[in-house]
């Protein structure tokens, strides 16, 4: 059987879906190695997957701690400080393996260039499958009906292309014209790791697609809740849940605006944030701080509204829970994700840079009072419970590769 390399980069929302597919591939009997930044090494090992590091933990922390990461005009440049120094990571791993070993690389969309360099090293024994976590990865955002942000930098203009082509030239490979070419020039297939309801195939997408689904956390019960959290949730009214991303260390203003709006609306709220220093001081009894929640899906089902940054993992879990969403996008795919939720009438959005206490209050109260949006969310949540699970997605990938005679 082929050796599957599953490689991803980003925050927990980028790691978890790929890890679940890797676990499924391993259970099917395939040798599987998981490549990501060492920041997630313990998480990967808890999944009982073999781990290989991409870059250093220090590189990752420097990216997270840079306040320019959450600016749409600068985040790509900051992200490159993690990406570019590690272009040859997958190739280095493969170079240590037997020369006749056959590899399938399932690569996060932002590691396709890395996978291409590894493929060049052993073109007859390496096949690349791209993993697409959200629809906007395939399209020029300004040509989309979904995006509200006019200033978003385009994938075709990514500054990765020049250094990627430099590395490809050294490997004897042809140049690629844009980021989008990676999905056809390098990837033999692209596995969709989002649901069809969220993004149906558009004309400009590549044709080499493998159907997939959002990969959700398995549904569990709230037994993991602390006594403090359980008591807070037992109140007659459901709280508003606010979280602005596991990797966001610069969201102080967001929580300040949220607290002001929550107080004005006489609502209760839960703030999830790893660092309490990012929160307003002296939170009232009507607001509970959580560093982390072990059962996020169960928590969502007991909330009236979620306010979040537009990360695809949070979005998917909120949709499954049937909870309206107020999204505050500030970079990358968040703009398109937020606009789709608004277009589907599952919530609304306020651009992060424009967020203040007044518009937070106005949009929050409108969503809480909208019977139409609340019903749409509940109906979708019911439909989502009948879904493909990770083992079915892994099986789709394997069967596609077999039909293409890449696998026996």
C-alpha cells in the first residue's frame, strides 16, 4: 500500500480536518505520516499519528504574535515567514525513505508548492492530492458574488509565486503563473473538505475534484462541562457566544465592543479566549470567560448566537448546531465565508476593522429577533446531521486514486 503524507499549515481549524482524514487512512491500513508545525505536535500525537515537523515552534509563535497578521493588507507577508523557509520540508522527509516507496501527499492548499517540490524529487512514485478547506481558495475573490471586501489581495497576486518558481526552476520544473495553477499543475486531484450546501462547483474551479464534506467534531454530550459552565448554561436565557479565533492574540478591541453591546442589550455571554489579558477587566456576572471548551459542539447548541471571525471550522460547527452567526471578517477566506453565510440568510457580518459597540449591538439584536434566520439555521442544522464522515471522505480519495490506477 502507498504511504500517505498528510501535510497542513495554519491554525487548529487547518489541522483538525486533515488529522481526521489521516486517522481514517491509517485505520484503512495505509501507512500515514502527518506533517505540520511543531506547535501542534502534542495534538497530532494524541491522534496517534506519526509526526514530522514543518518549521519550528518559534517560527509559528512569531507569526501569531505579529499584530500585522490580522490585517488583510499585510497578513500574507507575515504568513510567508512561516511558509517560505520550509518549502523543502516534504521533500526532505521523502529523501529519507526507500527509493521505491510510493507516496500520496494530501496537502493543504497552502502546501501544494511544497508537495510539488517533493514530487519533482521522485516523479514516478509521488502523487499529490490537494485539500481545499473553503470555496474561495479556487477563485479570484473580486470576481465572486460572495465577497464584500473590495481591498482583498488576490490569490493570483500572492508573493509566494516568485520564490516558488525560483525553487521549482532549481528542481527543473516549469514555472506556474498563479496560485490557482497549483491545483492543476501539481495536484492530480483536489479533495473538497467543505459541504456542497456551502459551495457548489463554479465554472472557474478545476475539474479534478473529489467530493467531500466539512469535517466536524464527533457529537458528544456536555458531560465534559465544568460545574461553573453548567450552572451558567442552566439559566432561563441562552447566552451569546463570542470567540475570535484560536490564533488571534490581538482581539482586545473586539471583546471590548462585544461587552458594551452585551450590556446594552441586557444579554448574557460567554467569551472564549486563551489569554485572559485580552479581555476587559472585571467582567460582570452576566459574562463567563472560558480559556477553552472541551466540547465546543455541545456548547454551541446551548447558545443563542455565535460571534466569530469567520474561520471555516467555527463556521461549519455553528451551522451544524443550528445557531445564527455574526461574523467579523478581517483577512483571507473570512470575507467570502462571511458573505456566504449572509447570502444563505444564516446570519450577518460586520467587517472586523469597522466593528464598534453600536453596530455590534444593532446586528446582534436583529439576528436574535429574526424568526426567519433562526428557522433557517435550525433547518440546516437538522439536515447536516446526515453527513459524510472522515472515513467516507478518505474512502472517496482512495477509490478515486484506484480508478486512476495510482493505487492498486
